[in-house]
C-alpha cells in the first residue's frame, strides 16, 4: 500500500491487492492516527478490518483506504470501492457463524458510520471520538 494522496486532514492508500491487506492497513493506521488511547485505537482497527473485508468480499476494485481526522476530536476510516449499487446491509445479531458480523461490529464500535453512494463508487465509513 503506497500513499497516493496526503493532505493536512487525511491520508489515502490505493488497495491494489486481491485479498484485504489487513495487516498492512493496521500498521499504516497505527503510524498515521493521532495520539489516541489503546481502547480507541483498537476500535478503529476493528472498524477498518470489517470495512476492508466487506469491500474485498462484496465490491469491485479499484478500492482505496482513507484515514482522516476532524477538529482533533474525530478520526474516520473510509473504504472506497467501485460498486455503488451494492450498499452494505447490517446483519442480524445472534446469527450463526462468524461471517456477516462486520457491520454489526462497526455499528457497535463506531460513534457514527454510514455509506455515501457516489457516481461510479461508494464510500463506507466509520468514526471514533478521540
């Protein structure tokens, strides 16, 4: 994952892999997130894992990972993909198996999360308060 865009408030990486680069994404987030406590950092990493996994499992490339911060109080992780017609679906609690629980996890850990459909792509994001 190479930085493709960096500004004062965000850093972007293109995700050219064929499988989710979870380990590299975690390392990148740890290196680029402002100082946060361990609990908040863990929440952010779990949100990123779930969003990355969903994008690779359900959506088409190209994909991009963005980490941004706003007002020193909010850190947002976004995953962009080329499948605007495939909107995320929040699963049902208590379902069997370990799959299909990513958005439930995001819903539980994020202070806010959502999806922004755009022309030709969508952005699924989660935020944590710092």
